[in-house]
C-alpha cells in the first residue's frame, strides 16, 4: 500500500541458553524515513503453529496508539486455539499501553513470564542488494549496514508455546481500511515474494493462509525454479518443501540456524540465491552486522541518520 509502516521486513525465531524462545518481527525497511512510527490502524502479528497443520494455535498481536507529540504506545494480545486464527487482535492482554522506544535505548517491558521490547532499532538484514539487482554482479556493499527498522521483540519460556520443541512461525501485518481489516503483508522465509511471486500475485499471496500455500504455489514456483535453476519437477518439489508452506519451522531441540529457525546472523540471502540458481551464482560474501546485542532485545542501537 506504498506505506513503509506496513512492510514486514524480517522474522526471526531462536532460543537462548535459559530455554527461552525469542520471536522478532521487523517492519519498515528504511525507518523512520518511510514512516516515523507503527501504523495506528494496523495489527502486527506473530503466529505460531504447534501441531503441524499450518494454522495458528497461538498468536501474539500488537496494536498501537496514534503517534502524538513524538510518543506512541503499544498493547500486546495473546490468542489461543480457534481465536488465534482470526486476524483481529484478540485474546487476553499481556501488555497494555506501554511505550514504543524512538531513542537509542530500548524500553524493556516485563509482564509475567514475558519480556517485550518495541521500537526503532538497527536493521540486522545484510545483503548486496545492488549486486542482486544488477544480475548478481557483486559490489561488496551491504545495503542494510546503515538502515533502521521498527522492531518487535518478544521472548518467553519455551514451554509457554508448546511442550513439543517443534513450532512453525510466520508474521502478518493487517490494516483497517473502511472498517475492514485487510492483510497487506505476510510470510516467514526471506525474499520469497521477491523471487517467486509476480507483481499481480502478491496481493492474493499476502491475504492467504500458509495451510493453502502448497496447493496454490507448488506449480507456479516450480516453474520459477525450472527457469532460474534448471530444476526438473521432482527437484523443484523437493527444494520447495523448505519454503512451502511459508512458515519458519523451528525444532527448538536443535541449534537455531536457518532454515531451522533463524538468527540475526544467518546469511539468508545467500541461501535464497543458492536455491533459485541451484548453486550457480558465486557468493557475495557480505558479513553479518556487528552491532547486534548479545542480550535482549538483541537488535542493535538505531543509526542516528538512516539513509534513504
């Protein structure tokens, strides 16, 4: 919708040594230039499937007040079971009217077993996007090295989600227009829409549900892989099982490393280029960012002057 506030940039899921599950969803790829706050008419949502049917069993929904005098607050809802499958912010309130951080220091909110931090942070995404756009002629420049995002960081004891270590996670941003909540962005695996979806398919994709992904996208995405990497039908199907349905599968009994969950230092763009090219494109060798925090909320201090 030409609004950076509604652009979900990245999703992360990993655990810490204290057996806490960390979920991070970032939005707005050039914040605050493309939007100086969270959208007050939107629902920012992290969905978790705990039983393998690719439908939400737990959903954390964040809603925001209008920005006023440089201040904004958020409320966090947790919905379970059937209620988690509605895109509305439902269920019990975990956090109510806590501040969004716009300065260099994060605001960390504690509520029962949950820790939450929401606000402007350094973008952990690293990739040579200029080189990608120039037919993989690498420039050595990391597009994201000086960028900021609006981050939503939530962690909790792993048992708060499921006793089963395997979870499946995806994000969604919906906005209310003319009284109706419309899904405008959703996904889990990075760069999927950029490489696999034609422009005229993106709206339907963003409105869709992961449970429908395999039947809907196996054929057109197999055609993409046949074109970009010379895959046969069997090879394409096996490869697409990693990203279809578009949920981030995370076995928490194993170390997080994409595509088993995702940490902010995982080189996801190289993984996607290897997939679409069948390993024929040389690596760009762009390193992870060094400004990440070793403790909650993990995302780095925002840059003072983000580039447009």
